[in-house]
C-alpha cells in the first residue's frame, strides 16, 4: 500500500509554477520509473541512461529538477506512477497528476480552490490579468508568503498560474483567457473518492472536501456525477434530506488502482 503518511509540507515554488503542467514529460518519466529504488536513484539513472529519450541534456536536467521539487515524497505518489506505467490514456491520467501536484504546489491549489473556483461560481468566466495580480498581492496578507513579491515576480506568476491551469484544461486562451466547463473523467473521479476515503470514512466529509474545487466542481455538480455512477453500479450513492450515503466497492486507492491495472 502506498505510504501516504510520508508527506512533504505544501510550499510555494515560483520555479515550479513557471514550468507549467509538464504532463507528457512527467508521464514519460513515471512510465520509466523504477519503484524498487528511491527518488535520487531514479534521477541519477535518468542522467546516466536517459530512458525517456530526452532530446537534450538541458531538457533532462530541467525535468530532474522539476521532479525533485514536485515529488520529493515519492512514496506518496506510487499509485500515480503505477497508472502511468499501465499506459493509462494521458487524458485520464492528467487530472490524477493534478491531484498529486496539489499536495505540494500550494500556490496552484490555492489559486484553483480559493480563487478560480469562486470566479466560476460567481459567473466571472473571463480572466483579467489585473484580477490575477490583485489575488497575488493579497497572498502576504493571508500569510502564504513571507514578504511582498517584486513586480517582476507578480508579472511572471500572473501569466504562469493561468497557463498552469490551462495545461489541465481548466482555462483556455492566452491573451483572452476564460474558464472552461470541465468534466472530470470517471477513473479520475473514482481515484479521488478512494483517496479521500483513505483520509476519512465519513461520507459528508468526502462530499464537502474543498479539494473538489481543484476541478472546479461544486457540491451539486459532484452529487450529479455520483448519481450517474450509482446508476452505472460503480458505487452506491443515496441522499435523504441532509443525509448522504456513499459506499465504494473497494477499500483503498491502492486496491482501486489494482482494478484499473487489470
């Protein structure tokens, strides 16, 4: 079973944010990952053998740094790695990668959960760079950064954060950005359900977890998806007044991954 207790504290890495999702690159790296050795051993092997066929040494060096920053607690990401090695379609794997990135990427998760989701709920679907800048300048007052960022850093983050979200299909456009309707693939939705089940057995806590907002999912939208999966006998979901009952056929995310691997 994946050890989810070996966690690295979420942090803000402006370096990582500027690199964006790197979905295909991370997928390729994890597809060649050796689960019998640790992070350092894998990164050293990548440097020696280049199993991912990186086109240049600079590309390989950058990916090694990105992986170290984002996945320092590599044991926590074993289910994600195994799904990449199973050749799960990348469009289904990407939202699971996003879930894992938000363990570490505090600025990304904060932006999605506490700003972009709220904009979507309020009907503001177009993104103005001034609004993103205003969000960034408030981070110190909220205790998320220790000192005020320079104008250069704010400008970089105001462009990089929306681009990061766009890599996962949550936003489109470059100069005129807008929030997209997003559908979380069933396998990714079930993955998140099982992950949350590993944290709590309480159905209400699972349904009300604010991290569903990573995918811009409101409580009502989530329940509609669960009703649909209930109809397809993928899980049991029933509500009566304020009481919700959610039952999943497998005990853990690791057990669920086994069924996906087939």
